[in-house]
């Protein structure tokens, strides 16, 4: 099936994910206003061989404002007056934002005010570095130039834009003859980027695209020092014995390159896993040879009882280090270091044609989200780490990167945390222009094939040692044709790529790889929770590479930060209004489908607050159902679910759709719906057959469990209650079905509540799950299905929830802090004066001004309490997030009056 003929209109460019700073490389999290930075510092480059020093920053300026020659601009001492300081990884617009040139582009429609014409000409990037000793060889090593650049050093051109093109291509330029003792200058004349014409990156329909299309330098430019022999491409090929996991073979490889005009003999040696090895290599002038150490020649590289790397929740994440050194005449010439993990990844097609991942021989249901960098590709490691911790908090095990392939630190963090990653090329621009039919993206010319191969080779070499990387998707919406596929596969093979290569994220095939084993059938806009249980379209069968029910309305706190009062007024009043913070796509420009469903199921909103609280219920139930359906169906014999990527995990800007967490790291109904669905031992309801299911995502089995299901009217009147004891469920994603609810219950209201409780053998509650349901189901028009949603012809009636009596919930809270981390413990109690339950009670940690303290990780949240019940929740966060104030907690809920209590 044609996956989505118009899903993503290729908007302007983007590129590799970098979320932060512009001068120092650090960004203190998402902030409302940019702060100007100091001029770029001079980079001091050490003399020692084997060092790699990143340039610390640049001065940038438009060529339209620079009349001097390239030779002058790239010479030491050039007076770069009125230029803007920029960080070591910075797009042009990111630099201008950091220098306060424009207002916060994430607020309202302020980004529209930035003139695009300013970025339709090349921009200069200029940096100085100092060298004391010129006896060592010196080179510039870089990738991440968007989209092409002429490169100059000390007044001389060292590369042309025709050579330095493509965001992912890797370049090493020997500048030894040009380097002088003292100050040296490197300058890049960056060409404008166009993802329809260039093999770079584009934002498609995730966000309003940046006016500069992310032109700039977004990865480190390294100044390398070395002797006559350079070591490059060091890596380790691992082979783990599966399924016993009792041995592993390591093969160490590196390229030794003679950079001189005369023959050289070098010793190359190193160590890994406690084993040392060494060999002598004779190299002719400018010769490069691959040096290999294998178990055949180095028995210590055959490991017994290896430390095996596992995804989070399945085991530990041990990592190994490889160190290599090349010496010439007893002097160090170069060195290399790599970190790697030992694991085995297989992803065969099952008997139904779906791709089924296996890690170290164990089947794994992929539960993930689509990853987005900051819109301006600013890199902040703390901000990225916070989001990765959120992914783990949600029970996700995978993040998909469609283009925007993050810098090395991202994958290093994923390795440490046990988060799997699915990187790949993106759709809807030049990358698929040759094969995407009538969609945008220029067709390839002969000049594009070497750029594509170089891009694939560079990314393969960069990613192959990371155990978190379990595949590369060489296509997204479309699979490559035979020539493009061969271009990619040849590069991957040369790089010793060992994990599965997938032809496409959609249900397509390529000549050599065959079927992708994935589907891209949507939805991308609202569908009811029951949709996910149908084994068709986007329902819980096979591997769905990107899907969700679309809009995810943030909290009121976030909405008030990102939109004006007038825009907020329109948000809840006018479903037909174009929403700038949804998407530039004409398909996703409004919230009409979502708003119609919200009003049809819950009743028309009476104001902004009412709109947002109804949105949180709708998003909670829908995201929960998506993950629950895939979890339940993972072990089915007939067309099992093998993977699901929620589109998306996060947003690169202030968004109204496709996110489980927002730009400010606040958490709404979408977040907690996913967290509930993916808890390790979980009791859940099936919308299709009314079965109550226990899913065990823990490695070990569970037994002696008790499952209880109770039905209530909205006023708390109990209509049905059943308990089943002696429930046992195997581990590893298995499920059991202790009971099925009756098709009808006498006296039950049209809108009703279902409370599920799972207790262990000692009577302790291990899972609680509350649903709001209707005796009138949502009705889907399957024949009207489009690439982005299936219409609903009649809605479930949730309007009875409006009749629930407002129930006060008492709260007590205390906080303790140590080593920069604080933990606030909150006990909520339903006093029991009313029989009506408190539905979806939310607790927000706030400072003394009522502003959310973020990021924060709650043990649980958005909980429902019946009379006499209490629950204790914990929140963990950085003490600095309080901004010097005392903590407090703000309590609110569907029928719980808002109040704030101290938490000091």
C-alpha cells in the first residue's frame, strides 16, 4: 500500500540533532529568551601526537556584509568586527538567537518575523587556533557541514564546496604545510541549504521549519596532531555465541596510513578486555593498510564469560574499551580509543512477514518513540540526557531517528542507559527523490551517488561500535532502487556493519534486502482507543514504524509559555483555525478531527481550562491503549505485534501534536498514559473483547497474583465486582487472561468506570489501572481510511463524567535533598465524605511562584482514588530546579479542586 502520499510535505531543511549552545557548546535547557555570548575563544592545540582538539567556537557573518576577499577573511589578524560569536556546533540562526538578534522563535508566531532572505546567501564561519610546535602533522577532521562549504586555512583554499558537501560526509584535510607557530585561522564559507536539492536533512511536517534551513556547522571540527603514521577507522567486530552467551570473539581493526613521502615502519599495538597485542607494519610512501588482530593470532581475543550488553530491563549495560597506539622509531605517532559493547542483534521476518527483533537470542517487542532534536540543532548534553531518562521512565526501549542523526554523545548515552536506537535516512526530500514518485525531492544526478556512499560510510563507521544501534534504515517512506541500495550496502559492508539493514520503514522492498517487514499505515491523527486492537491498518499487528493518534495538547503551564492569550482563546473555541504550533502541513494544520472527537465524546469545552483537562483524559486513554494493544498482542500466534514507534516521543519546538513530552519537559496525559501501559507488571483492559489481561514485561515469571475488576457508575455506585486468585504469568512480555467482563451489566450507567487492581502473593498492590468507558462504543468507518486516520462515525459517550461530584483530595508532602538531587514524597488521600472517586488526580511539583519544577520523574501520577484510599508518590529532580525557592505540590484532577500545599 502506498504509505502516505502526502503525509509529510518536505519543508525546509534540518539536520543532525544538536540542541543547544552557540559559543561554549552548552545550553542550560529550554529557555524563553536567548542570552548573548562572549566572542569566540582562540583554540589552543597541543603538540602531542594523537590529540584531537575541537575548535571552541567561531565568529560568523553573512557574505552579504563582508566585502573582503576569502584570503583576507581566512588570515590571522583579520578584524572580524561586528561578527557574531557562535559555538563549536551552531547553525547560523542558532548563533543569531544566542546573540539576541531575534525574539524567542518558539513563542507565538515570532519565527515568522525572521527574514528568510538573510539566509539565501553564504555565511562565513571563522575560527583561530594556536600551535606551538609545527614538527607534528596537522589535519582538520570534520563532518556536519550544512550543506556545503569552501574551506580556507591561513589565506589559502584547502577544499571546495563541490568536495565538502552533504551533512553526513566525513572529511580530513591535511593542512600541515600551512600551519605556522602561533595563531592560525580556519574559515568555512557555508552554502545555503535546501533539503530538496541536497543530501542533508529536512523537518518535513514535525515543526515550522527554521528560516535558515539549519545552514551551519553542527558537529565538532577537530584539529588533529600526529606523526608520520596515522591510525584511523579503529573498531571492534564482535561475535557472541548465542544462545549460551558464554563466549565471544573480538576482531580489532584499524587503518595505518603513512602520511609521508618515504617508506615507514611502525609498530601498532593496543589492548582490549585485558589482552594486549602488537604487530609491525611496513608502509610505502602514502600507503594505507588495514591492521587486524583476531582470536586466531591473539587467543586472548576469544573471551570466555563475556560481559554481555542488554537493553534496559533485560540486563546490564557493560562496555569495553579499545586502546591503540602507533609508534615510529619508539615515538608515539598516533593513538585511537573506542568504546563498544558485546551483544547480538537479529531481526528476521516472522511467518507473517513482520520484522521481529531478537537481542542476544531473546525476542523483544520494540516499544519506542520518534526522536527530535532541537529545531535549531543546539546541543545540550544535560537536556538530552533528561529526555533519555524520560524515555526509560515511560518503559520505552527504543528511539527512532529519521534523519537528524545525533552526535556521538547521544549514542554514548543510549549505550549507558540501555536505550536501543533505530537510525536511518529520512523521507520526503532529496534522500528519496529518486524513488518517491510524485512527492517533492529532486531526482539524483551522478554527483549525488558518491555523496550518498560517503554519507553512509561515515555514519556506519561512527555508529557501528555502539551496542544501542540495532539497525540502519536505508529508506523511510520509500525503499531505494537497485543502484542506490548497492551504493549503501557496499558502504556498509566496507565498514564491517554487523547489525540488520532494513530497506524501508514502510511496507516496501528493495532488490537485495527484500521486504522491510515494517508498516507505515498510520494513523497520524485522532482515532478512538479501540482502534488499536484491530489487526489491520495501524492496529496492533506487525511492526508499525511510526504511528499515534496525533495531537497531544500540553499542560496549561506550557500552553501559556508558548501562545498568546488570543491564540489560547482560539485554541479551544475554533477547531477550524490554523494552528501555527501544530504543523506547516495542510493536512495537519488544524485540530478539527481531534476537537470534534473531544466534543463528541466528552462534551463541548466551556473554556480553556476545561478544554485542556478533557484533552488530558483523551490523550491518556489513547496513548495507553496504543501501547497496551501492542503489548497484549506481542505473543499471539496469529499475526503478532512485533514493534511500535509512537510518532513522536518528543518535539523539537513548542508543539501541539506528536509528543509524549513537550519542549519544556512537562508531562501531560500522553506521558502518563504511556508510563501506565508500559509498567513492568501490568493489568489492562481490552477494548475489543473485554478481556482483562496481565502483561509481564519482567524477565522472570510471576505467580500467586490476584486480579480484581470492579465496575462503577460515575457517582461511585458499584455495579460489578470479580476477583480471580492464583494468577500466573511467564516473563519476557508474556500475558495471561484471568477474566473477561460480561457484555452487559444490569443498571450500569452509559458512562462508567472500570477499576483493575493486581496484587502479589503478599497482598501488595503491584498494578492499578482505571478506565472510563461507555456502553455506546466508538464506531469506525474502516472503508473511509486514509493514510493518516480512520474516520469515526459515532462517538462513545463519555459525557457522564461531567456529572461527577467534585471531590477534595488531601495531600501532605515532604522533601529531602542530597548531592544536588531532591526527592519530594507526596501522600494523597480521598477522605471518603463522598462515594464518588477522584478521577485522574494530577500532582505537579512547583516552586514558590507556582512554576513547574522540571525535569521531574514521578513514581506514578494522574492516579484515581476511591473513598478511603490513599497513595504515596515520589518525585525526583535536581535541587537547582527549584531556583532557590521552597518546593510545593499543586494538586488537581478531573473532579478534584486545584490546591497547592507546601512540600519543604
